[in-house]
């Protein structure tokens, strides 16, 4: 024997495992595998929910930013309406047509972005979901009691959400 060679130790044999022990280990491994699969499925479902939630939040954020912009642009629509009425009174047909073209382009652009005017006319029933009563006056006729007498300021919706209530006068 060389000094470098170490004497070989006898190899011990692994203890014999009974069939019931094998089955219990196998059962335990299957249970562990099932638990890991459950964890994986839960994490996967949670991640899918997270993606949906963040996507929804992103859309809401876009809508909110769009709402702020639309709210700032609505008074310009009001100014156009008033300006068109005054130009029409003056009888300047060419100016009226020119301003009308610009107004229509502006209005159509806002409509493409989801802005819709709330249509209200004199004689319509007062609806608190879309209208704000700024004053009440004696109704000229009994039929106009509780109804819209005049529309002071138009209301608008952005993608079905009211962003400005119509300001109306109602009869009492």
C-alpha cells in the first residue's frame, strides 16, 4: 500500500425501506407537488388579476386626464354658441359661415374624443341626473310646472359620465 492511498472503508448499505414507507414518501411527495401546483395556480391567477387591474387603472387615468381637458374646453364651445348667435343677428352671412365651419370642426373633434351634449329643451321634465336647477320661476302655464323653462348652460357627458350638469330654470 502506498502512503497516498488510503485504506478503503467498507461501504455501508442503505437501510432497506419497506413498501409502506415508500408509499408514504410517495404520498408525501404527491401532496407536496399538489400544494406547489395550487400555489402556482393562485400566483398565476393573482398575476392575471393584477394585469387586469393595472389596465383598468390606466384606462381610468386616461379618462381622468381627458376629463380635465374636456372640462377646460367646454367653455369655448359655449363662447362659439354665443358668438354664432350674435354673428347671425348681424346678418354677415360670410362671417357666419366661416365661424360655423370652425365651430363644427371643433365640436366634431371633441365628439370623436367622447364628449356628448346633453340634449335638453324647454318643456322637458326636470332630471337631477343631468340638470342643475339654478332658479325657479312661476310657470307660465300649468303644464310647465316642474319642467324646464329655460336652459342657461348646456350640460355635457364624457363617455356616459356627466362632466357638466346643464344649468336650467324650472317652473314652479
